[in-house]
C-alpha cells in the first residue's frame, strides 16, 4: 500500500520542502512552514482513460470566445471584455474594502439580465447577504444563494443548478471535507480552488473567487492562487475615502493596464466614469500649496490635486510626511528644491497629501508635488486652471514623461487653460484649442512661469 507522503508548505509563498525548516527558503520568512500530508490513495502516475491527444495548433479554430457580457462598464474595462466561459477570476483585496459588495452587485445585475448566478457565501449567512443585497437594489429571482463552506456541497450545487456564473466568497472560508487542514490553510485554499476551477472549466461557465489579503500578506491565500487562475483583480483604496480602484495584475484574456474606479455609497458601489471630476470636486481654488497633476492610471489620464504645507519646525529634526506619495521621493524633491532653487526648506516641516485617497506612483507627478511645496513655501497660490506634468531630476531639471498628449487633452477637457510640461514636448505643436502649453526646462523655469517668487 502506498504510504502517505509528508511535505512542508510555506503558508506565505507556497514554496514546499521535504523537511521542516524554521525559515522559508523562498520568501525568507520565519515559522511559516506547515505540514501537508498527501493522500495515501494517490498511486503512481498512470495514463488516464480518455486522455487528450496532441493536435496541430494550426487546426484549432481560434474564433473569438463567446464572452459573458458584464453589466458594469468599469469591471468590463478591467477584464478587457466580458467573462470568458470556463475562466477563473480571483478578486483579492484587504478585508472590508468592498469585494463582496462589488461581486454581489455584479451577480444581481447579471441575474436581472436573466443569467443564472450561484453566489456561495462561506463567510456570511443567507440573511446577512440578503441584507446587503437589499441595500444595493432589488434581488432578482435568478440569483441563487448558497451559504456553505463544504467544497463537495458547492460542487454538487454547481452540477445541479448549472449556473451561468458561480461566485465563491471567499476561497479562504471553504474546505474540502475529506482532506485534513482547516479552511484558509494553504493546502485547503489551493486544492479547493483547483477543484472549483476544474468544475467551472467542465461546465464552461466562469467562476469568480474572492480572496482576502492583508497588508503584510501574512494570511495564506490569494498569493498561492495567482498562478492557478486566469485573471487576478485587485481592489484597493483607502478605507477612509469612498474611492475604490479595481486593477488587474494578471489577465490571460486582456491587458493588465486598465483601472476601474468606483465610489462606495450607501447603496453599494457606484461606477465613477469621470474620475478627474470626482478627484477635483472638493478643491479649494486660490489656496496656496495646491497643484493639479495629470496621472496615468493604466491608459486613462486622471487629474488629481496635490496639497503641500510647509511650516516652521518646532523640533530640532524637521519632519517630512507624505500621504499618497512616495516618501523617499518627497525627500528627494525637498532636497532638490533647497539646493537647486534655493527654497529655504532647511528649517521647515513639509507635509504632502494626495487628495481622494489616491496613490501617485508615477514620476510624472514630481513637478506638481514640487510646485505645491514651492507654492506653500512662498505662500502664493498657483493659477487655478494650470495642470502640471513632469519628472524632476537631481539637477532640478524637468524631464519628459509618457502620454503627454493624453494628459493635456484630459486637462483641457476639464476646463484647464494651461499645462506646464517638460520642454522636450515643446516642439510637438498639437495642443487642444484654448490650452496654452508652457514648456519648462527646470524647476526654476517652472517657478518663474507660475510666478512663484
Ligand atoms: P464588503 O463588501 O463586505 O467588503 P469585503 O468583502 O472586501 O470584506 O464591504 C465592506 C464595507 O463597505 C463595509 O464597511 C460597509 C461598506 N458598505 C457601504 O458603505 N455601502 C454599501 O452599500 C455596502 C453594501 C457596504
Ligand atoms: Mg466579504
């Protein structure tokens, strides 16, 4: 009789080892290895009956896959089209960010369009889900709820109901009964996902799995699944702000370059089709220390307000605080402003905040951040209708960035009248009507152009 095989699997990154180790050889974390006992019934590899045979790739009909249309434009944008039959989408994000809300909404809309949807909730009771559904809207008859944590029971229900779409909320809450390990353990998460995915493939209907991650990534989960699924979506945002971003970090059927924007309201998530307008909505025009940048989220330009405040420090060591902006980048910009422009920031605390809970990862936001700081330091507001785009180098030079035309167009669409941008773009003459392009070579130039003296 075959003997049970014991291996050790890292609960963080999924690496496996034959013996127990205190430190994971792959991710280097301590005490993350857990024992995994493989089923003793699994015999040596044998050829299966009815196995597939190799086919000439050229003979495979490519045909556009029939996708299940997604009734939410922002989700469809991120997926790169509808849901592909038999595909598995993993939606991950921190607890409380709105994953269940988004998927329930999607399920309700699809079921209203008379698709049959099976929503499996392993975390919440039927009553809780129904309360949430009531907040969102009318519950359609074709939406089926299964409050269940047993994978075997879920598979049975999938076979009986033949849904057009299945949702499992969340993959960490379900377990295969005949296997050891509690729900949420690496082995259970991985094997449950693999069984559910196989069922979806066989039924040729899409499957959405919800998975939680924490900031430290400490909980076993989505990370081990990422290579098993076709699409990985990530929902993020600032818990204290209403805006949520949906990004794809892996997509077998589309680009990973698109971002969906939502706003959490009293009645579920609302799609934000005009993010620039939303992010500028509360801007206080005429205040010093405020600048507007145009950032690219995927292929989409979005206008955002950057705020800076400089104030004389009461402490011996001055403070620099960045919210929504890279901290080392802020230190760099403050140093460049001191050294190259002569702005006296040596005794000043500098605070930078990106409005709306957005995170500006792009170097193209440098110029706006630098000019917001300068504006606060000299206590003069920037003109309200100027947008700024450009990367700042260590010599105080303003360097070119990508997608300038798109950014300028978006600024123009929102009624901005001027755009300060890197000189290297100055030669390209295409500027939207009523938009003045102000090419600058350096931070000094920019300050002059903006009348910050
Ligand atoms: P939820 O979808 O449960 O998050 P997740 O599944 O990612 O853990 O939503 C979490 C938050 O959203 C919760 O704090 C309540 C809030 N919320 C609203 O503000 N409006 C709504 O209509 C709903 C359904 C939830
Ligand atoms: Mg949830």
